[in-house]
C-alpha cells in the first residue's frame, strides 16, 4: 500500500510540473511573447493534450473573471489537497 500511495503522490507531483509548464507556455503564446515556431506550437499542443482533459470540465463550470482562467489554480488546490491531506491520512491509517 505505501508503494501505491508513493506512486500516486509522484504522479500528482509530475502532473503539477506539467501544469505549470502548460500555464507558462499558454501565457507566452497568448501574449505573443515568443516568436511563432513549430517547436512552440508542438509544445503548446502537447501540453494542452495532457492538461485539457483535467482543465476542461473545471473551465466549463468556472466563469472567467476579467479574462483570467482560474481552472489551473483550482487544479493546483485539488492536487495539494489530495497530496497533503488525503494521501497523508491514508498512509497514516495504513501504518
């Protein structure tokens, strides 16, 4: 059981890193801060392909405030809650 919880924790940490990269690339692309290149396009599309299945349902329910997308913030909070509260308590109960 601890190995499974450790794997889930590492997976959530990895997804957090991918989500941070996706947010940064999204900001750069939307504000034209990077020149258009096939690399940036493929990076943006690849990161979006990984993060959109998680962000899209939240984005549909959460209204945009002044053009700002808060769905990544909601996902960060959910990941934090899962890692620090749920996984920690399950590990303590299993020990």
